């Protein structure tokens, strides 16, 4: 059974030291999130997407429960996740569970972000609740993330979105929002390897390089050719949208959000002030924008980035009854990532 060392404990303390001014607010939001989106069995339900569950959502729920020391909820969510998603030959999680289907798991492929959030949360829970079994679970997932998902493109270390279906002779499809930088140091303590530092270094370089469209933004999905060139994909929407919005969240949370790295996101979001109620996403091939506005979770991330760049006080947002699972989770993640930044 693995024992946590001082390095891992330091990583967990660094990434999860919640400011007391935000803690009470966030605990209330967690209770609301739990009552709305976590079933009695421990399934995090995406109500506006056919009530399906994702490994991403289970990872978010585990992270929130561990962070706010809700052992009962953590155990419930992890037991459901183990029973229903951790069914592959490796320790990774099937990415989608469909409730009203003969086959609840139509696709047993995994999703890197769900795996990373889950391993990170298990590491925190194992330490917080003194549960060595969760320590071991975290280590197994971290090991298999590295074995199955960390790959090479020339001298670059890259993260596959899932173990199957993302590589071809034309290149590799990658998703920068799956680079959860704030978790990599904890994963390295669980599964020591230079790959984690290499993944951080190459991820930052690739995000800096991925500048498409009028606002020079990274896309939700990008193809990296065998020669290392970044191209907009031909088989997916060519957008900065619901996935890529998490890139600046991860950068700020990990302490990697330099003003030069973040200003292009603000340049796009500033358009919302000029043309209100539009612009939830932009098509990076023609600079068109969505005819509807960004959900509250996007606005929370914008506030986080504004605080980080301009050093103005951060105002924690609250999600409301009309906000869906994903937007509500983004609000909570942005509020938690704001720890250490100036607050109102």
C-alpha cells in the first residue's frame, strides 16, 4: 500500500488551501450542487444532456467532496464510479454512462480530464480522510494515465484525450482543456516520472503556439501533425468554446497564467461588453460568434482571468437554479481557483 510522502502532502496543501473568505460561500455552493446534481447512488447527473453521467463530472464531484471534507458524499460518488465506470482492463474510467439505454456504456473509451480529476481527488481524499485504499486507487489511475495517455510528438510530450481513436497517419487530435496543470505535480508524487514535468512544459508551449482566428485563441480540439504543426481539425467544430474555456482556468489555478498568456482570452471576452447576449463561442476559421451569450460558468472564468491579469479584486459568483451542471461546476472551479488572488 503506497505511503504519501512530504512532496505529495505539500502539493495537496498548495493546491487546496482555501481562503476562509471564500470557504463558507463555496461550502454552501457545494451543498446546492450536491442536492441538484448528485444522485443518492453517487452519480453526478448532467440533467440537460439526457441525464447522462461523465467521468469528468464524477471527477468534479469527487474533487468538491474531498475539498470540503464531505466524506459521505466522496465515498458515495467513488463507489458508484468504481462500480459503473472503472470497468476497463486498466484503472481508467469509461467516459460516458447513459441511464435509459440497454447498454449503459456505449463507448468504453476513457477521457483524460475525468481520469486526472479523479486521481487528484482520490489523492486529496486519501490524505484528508486517512484512507490508504484511496491512496492506492489514486496511484493506480495516475500510473495508467501516464502509461496509456502520455505520448510523444517528436521531442514534445503530449496528452492523448483518450486511449483509443485519436491518432492517425495525419496526426494526433488533442484537447488542451484536458491538460489539468494544477494536478500534474500531485500526479508526479503518486507516480514519479519526468513525464509530468515534460507534459507541463510542452502543454504550455503548445497553448502559446495555438493562436487561431481574430483573437488568436486556442481551439477546443486541434490536430498536431507528425511534423509538429498545429491545424484546426476537419472533423470537429473549429471553435474556442465549451472545452477551451477551461484552459485559462487551469493556467491561473496552476500559477501559470502570465498576463501575456491570458490577455488574448480577455480580448475576446471584452467583445461581450460591446455586443451583449452573444458570443458564447467563436468559430476560429471565420471569426463568427455564437448568437447567444456565455453561461455563468464562462463569466466566472472571465472574472478569474481579469483578476489575475489586472490584479483587481475577485468577486465570487453563484450559480442559480437555471444553470446547468457544467456551468455550475465551472463557477465552483473558478471560485476555488481564485484562492490566493485578491478578493472583494
